[in-house]
DNA sequence: TAAAACATGACAAGTAATGGCATGATTAAA
DNA sequence: TTTAATCATGCCATTACTTGTCATGTTTTA
C-alpha cells in the first residue's frame, strides 16, 4: 500500500480515536513504531492539531473532531454549496453557524480567481427573501439538539400572559418566514403546542426521556384534522390568481374553463381564525359558501374596523 | 517534490486544460514522457474520467469540469452542509440541482454510519417551511445565468391580461415564500418591474447587453422611497405582539413601558395596498392615525365584505 | 509513407521508506 | 528509588518504489 493511502487511513483512525499511543497504531497497521513516529510528524506537517504527553500513561491526543477522507469537488459543486449557504443568509440565528463559516472559508480559499468571481456574483444576483430578523433565538441549537437526542426540557417562556415555566418534550424545529418554531408536547397542558424559539428565555434543566416520541417529519405527516369542517369558496378569475399566490391555498384551487374557480376541501376548525384574515384581503374576489362561522367571523372583523373609524372621513 | 504532490499539480493542470498531450505535461513539469504516461494511469485509477485519442492530432481529454484541490472536512462541517441543503428542500425549482445532489452523494458516502444517522435526523427534526410549491419554474437557472452574464431577454410572459412578449434586462432573482421573483428593467414600459419566474412561458432570444446595469444587491439598496408618506399607527399590547410577527413591521415597532406601542415611519405610497390587508387582520389592536388613504382603503374593503354577505346570517 | 500521438515492457540508476537498534527525556506506578 | 511506559531523534542497512532511457507496438492523419 502506498504511503499516502496509509497516512490517510491513520489520519481517519486517529481523528476518530482522539487519544492513542504509537504502539497501538503500530499494532493496528502492522508497521514499526519508528515508522509511526515518522508518520505522526508528517501529519503534524499537514496541519493536524495533535499533541503528545510524555511519560508513562502518555500518548498522543488529537484536537480536531472526526475528519472525512479528502473529497474532490468540481468547481460547479463548490458553487452550489455557496448557493445553499446564501439561502441561510437571511436568518439571524442558525445552528452550525461556526461550521458554515469554516466550510465557506475552506472552499473559497481553494477556488481559482475566476470561480471566486462567480461565487461573489451569486451573492449579488440571488437572494432568499426571508426578511432579516432583528429577533435573536439564542437557544436554537440547544433546542434542536435536545429534539434529536430525545430529551425533555424545562424552559422559561415568554407567553402572551407573561413569563411562564414550561415542561416540554420537543418534537423538532422549523423555520417559517424568518422565525424559528418549536412544536412540543406540553406535559402540563397534555397536548402538543407551538412555541417560538426566540421567546425561550432560558433552559432551566433537561432530562433524558424514556419513551420514544414522534419527530418533526412524523408530526407533519400525522398532523391530521381534528374538527373537520367543509371549506367551500367561489373565486373570480382574479380570486384564482390571488389564491394561487397564497401558500395555504395553492394546490386546493380548482380552475374552471372560463378562468374562474373554486375551493372545496376539508379543513380543521382551528384553522378558521387564520383563514379569516386571508379572505378579508380577497374581498369580493372570493365568495364564501361554507362554513357559516367563517362568514360570521369576516363580518365581525369588518364591523370592528368600520366602528373604529366611523367618525373619520 | 513528492509524487503525491506532483500528481495533484498535474490533476489541477489537466482538469483546467481539458485537452492535452503527454509531451505538453512532460515539458510543463520537466519530467519524462514515460513518467507522464504512468501518472495518467494513476489518475485514471483515482477515478478521473479521462480518455485518449490515438494517432496524430491525438491526445488526452478530461471530462470533468475543473477540480478543486482535495479538502478535508470535519464531520460537523459536513453536517452543516446537509443542514444548508435541507433549507433548499422546500423549493420545487432550484438552480444547481444536479450539483447539489452530487455533493450530497459524495459527502454522505464518506460519512461513517454514526454521522449518517445524524444527517438523517436533521432531515427528520428540522424543516424550513417554504410551503412546497406545485408551481414549477423551468427557466430559473437560465434567468439567473442571464442576470449574471449581463444579457437581455425576450420572453413570453403570462401576465394578468394574458400572454405577452417582454423585452427585459434582468437584475437578479430572489425567492420569497417559496416563489421565485425576477426584478427586471422593461424596455417597453421603461421602468423596473417585478416578474414571477414561474410565469415565464419561454425564452425567445437573448442578446449581450452593452451597458452596465445594477445587480440585485444594488437594487435592494437603491430601492428608495418614491412617494414618501407617513405611516403612524397606535398599537395595543396585543397589537405589538402581532406586528412583531409580521416581517414587514418587525423593527419598526416601538414598544412603550406599559406594553403598548406605535409605528411611526415613512413608507412608499405604492406599498399601501399591501399594508391594507395587514391591518384588516389586526382589527382594533392597531389604530391608524395616518395616512387617511389607508383608513379609506380599510373601510372600503370592510364595506365590500359586509355588502357581500348582508343577506346571510 | 512518414510523423505524431498513445501503450507497454524491460532494466538500470536513483530516491524514498522502512525496520532495527541505540540513546535520551519525561512521567507515573511499583 | 527504581522500573516501566511513553515520546523524540539519530544512524544505517535493507527494501521498495520511482524515474529515465530505450525498444517495440498500434492508431491516425497529413
């Protein structure tokens, strides 16, 4: 086996093991101790952060986390990674912030100037408009890791009614419109609620959870309708256009030959309050046929506005 | 110089040059032709897609695009790349689709099983809620590349009033809420308009543009207010909460000691129609003090809704 | 038909890697 | 205090690999 290959094997081995003696490597790879010492010198020259402790019970220790074997990327592939990073640029808080910076740095520095220009242009010509948030979510990474590791959390949370302590079982985190959300099972209220990660004031304590629980993907899938109710809407041509631009409705809209359309589907009653605000906007382009509750809600909201500004012209 | 180093130099050289003869390499690196042939065998073994044409005018040809020198990533860094890719998962159309797939594949295959589990978990525990679109934007990559390369476009576009031909100078593309937008200078209407990339039906022809034009970043920055108008709103405590959840208002809201707040800023008159729909939702939690136009708009919309459902209870 | 290219083999000369041994330094346990 | 385990380094003969030269083919095109 060539020296380069063997060096890489040892590099993988030691970054995984972290602490080892020369003798161990010699046994593992069937080479002499003298050669091991020489190899370790080579690895140091290659920049691996490694240090030796002298004496009995001594040995080598590697400081980096586990390394992947060297990967050859094409220029286009490198550019695509920068493209993906660009999509994260509009979040204030991110897990893996440090790693993303270091990957970007490693890649950029090994690009040739021509490709560097292309990457710079990506930053200038493409954007992902998640409005840049002033709201920080300092516990994002913690919360994500506790979700992954099946741990329960005691947190201080700033809710509508003030600061509260919560005992929750996190399901996962997701980003929507620049904010991070945490669906979690609330042990006190005995149901799944939605928390905003930026409103978590502190993590008080954590505990390993015994039982298996659903993850985010499963939750999205199982997110079934609890109080089914029929939503039936008639849309003008313009109403069809507008509805298709609303994520919630897109896919539900049925367009007819003359350009008008309708929505006829089953939704959960709990979603009504959210939907109400959408129909306020559509005005006469969307006529609600069902449910009654939605019409009542719309009228109430409209009356509230008229009352508020009745004495103004 | 060691063999490994020289092989890498040659690898870089040939992937950049694409077509070459053994003699050229021998001259470039001051080695014998015999050695060059041996080296090329080695590169083939390493998986470089290279083929030889026999005979006079023959030579070697490399099929890959330019390669970066090998890069060593830590496991955490690899995970961060998958995290970034996850954020792109909710877009139907993406430029660099193929490259992203191949990067993911290269990385995933060189991860150890422990790290593979971590990556799988990221897919299960984190999501970026850009609602998955049914709308495809087949010309996204084309449009992006023409923006970068300073080219004008003749396109067929599906606008409000039917199918139209447009002659435009693209500025860049950006994603918002799962859709791709293209701000561009319209040569016919002589101003910058916003197009939706999914509504581009075809690209008819392109032409190199002579003059320099702004890029997306510059456009965002220069996007100044054309018809300034004062927006002055008084908010209840609940109004403050709700406003902070709306990207547009976040950052403009001033919170007072008692929890209530206000917005007092200058906006463009053109933004009013968009803002109207927001205030319909807030109801009495947000009281508009200025401008009058906004109040009038609100009332009109509210009356329209009441009229529509007047005969229903 | 000759020239320019790849393909491959053999061999000697040169270069690099390896293992063994020796020596020394440092540290912890016996 | 001694001993064993560990890193650190130097020297040298041996082994393994790399290189250049020469030779011989093949394929293609001017």
